[in-house]
C-alpha cells in the first residue's frame, strides 16, 4: 500500500513525461507542494542547491524497492509498473497536469533561480547562489531571509509531532549550530530521527551533531513524570 504522498511522486513523474534529474525533480516537487497543495505533502529544508526533502528520497528508495521507479542515482524515472500505478491512482491529476504545463519549460539553473526568487529562505544555504541568481535585488532577498545570529545559549527541543525537515528548519531559524542528542539509545521508528540519518541531515544543513547520552535522564527516572511539577522536582536534583 502506498502513502498518498508517494502516489503524488508517481503522478508528478507521469505528468512530466520522462526521466527527471534529481535537482530538477526536487525543485519541481517543492514548487508543486507550495503552489498546488493547501497542505504540503512534503516539507523541505534549505540545502546545497536550494529546497530539499530528505523524506522524498526515503520514499524514492521505497518506490524503487517496490519496482515503481528505476534504480538510478541521478534521475527519477517510472518503470512500467510505476506508470500503470500512477494512472490508476493519480493524485489531483488535473492540478498536477496544469502545474507541469506551467513549468514544462524550466529546467537546470533557470528552474533553480525561479525557486530562489519565489522562496528565498530555501536559497539561504545554497552553494550556487551567485551562479544562478544574477540580479542584486534577488540576492538581497536571500540575504534578508537568512536567520539572524543569536546570542550564545542553550535551548531544548523534542521531535514528537515534527517531520525531520520541520525539525531542522526550527533549528536553523533559531541559529542552532550544535545539536546534542541525549538519548541513551538514539533509535527511532520515525523516519529521520535515528542517529545515522539525523547526524547526516544535520551535517547537510550546517549543524554539528553530537551524541551525548550522559547528559540524558535514565528511563527509570522519566517514566513516572506526569506534570510540570514532576519535571521541576527532577531537574532540581541535577
């Protein structure tokens, strides 16, 4: 069984009509989620070439393993089975088709520049900004979208109810430069929050990751915490 967001990937690829390079597909998927959906199927972070979704790549791997996409590191391409599934269970086919018609002429740097101009926050970590944005006004908007550096300090954050991308964006917007993972066993069934994936994602957006379980609280001490007073009493002992 496919998630609706995975069916969207198949629908979008089918409407685009052929193999799409990784960077192009990321930009098109991002623009579609922003302009064609009231509630975006995927969230994105500012990355090396602009908006990037770790979750979409996790879904690409699953769809490849299921035989719906070809096994290609550089392109997104439907198999015959993927194309048949896309046409049987298309997601918002008319909206997707209209979107693809609007953006069919854009690829490469022109497509990246379009994303940068429309959504400058997602260009704030770009390694190719000067190459693709040639006007000073657009580059200034990207500069203004960068989060301001904050004073040195310590903040806490949990990931319940957040996607990996939403979690990273929250860290970036608060100018976090170091994430200390205090879990005894940094594992999670929720995508993105196991140690290997989380550390890789942090590195990709310029945040240092450190696993420091000695800073955490033992499970036996946490399991009976119910109220803020319980937490206050526990922290007072440390």
